[in-house]
C-alpha cells in the first residue's frame, strides 16, 4: 500500500515537474529566436536607412529619396508617393 502511494506521488509530481521544465525550455528557445529575429530586423532597417542617406548624399533626386524614406517608415510597406 505504501509503495502505491509513493509511486502515485512520484508520477503526479514527476509529470507536473516535466511539464513545467518543458515549458521553461520552450520559452527559452522562443525568446532566443525572437531576439535573433529582432536583431536581424534592426540590422536590415539600419542598412536601409544607410542606403537612403547615401543616396541622398550622392545626389539622387528628392522624389526617389522620399519613396525610400516612406518605405522605411512603413516598415517595408510601399507608400504611394504621388
């Protein structure tokens, strides 16, 4: 009888602990993935802004520069410049 109680307690607490550890592990992986994604997106936005500023500095006409700037403000979405 005592053996059954011990086995039952181990199963109940062991499964609960396994679920908690699994969620913690998954959360850690998801956070790392999100951090990588945001860093990549930030790098791309910075790179696009650099291209726009170099284009303006090199004498590209103002309308083209406005279109590039509008794309950056929209997060990559095109904006009607007309």
